[in-house]
C-alpha cells in the first residue's frame, strides 16, 4: 500500500494537521499530528488511527504499524528537541 494513500485516509478521517507515513517493506510507521488527540489516552489515540485503516488491515494490505501521535503543540516540541 502506498504511503501517500494512508496519509490521505488518516488526514481526511481525523482532520489531521500533518500525517507522515514511511515504510520498510511490510512495516509502516505513522506519525499523526492533530488536535483530535488532545486529552485522549494513548490507547484511544491508537484506536483513532486504526479505525479508518480497519479495512486495509482486515484485507491484508496493511500488516505491521508503528504509531506515534501528537497534538500540534506536542509536535512542535518534539521537532525542536528530537529532530
């Protein structure tokens, strides 16, 4: 599955500010940034990412996902200190 398709699905479903998806073969890494994650537990954030991708996961297009979620404020801090 193409990374840009995953980014588009997530951005539209969750009204994300940013979505970055990379792949290493069958493993995908998702970095999602949006206000929708504010106040959510880590589990709820993960579920929010999985929900719009459920069909692709069920039919085997997507297999392994690593997910990192941030609010825009958290993302700004993350970029400042870790990139």
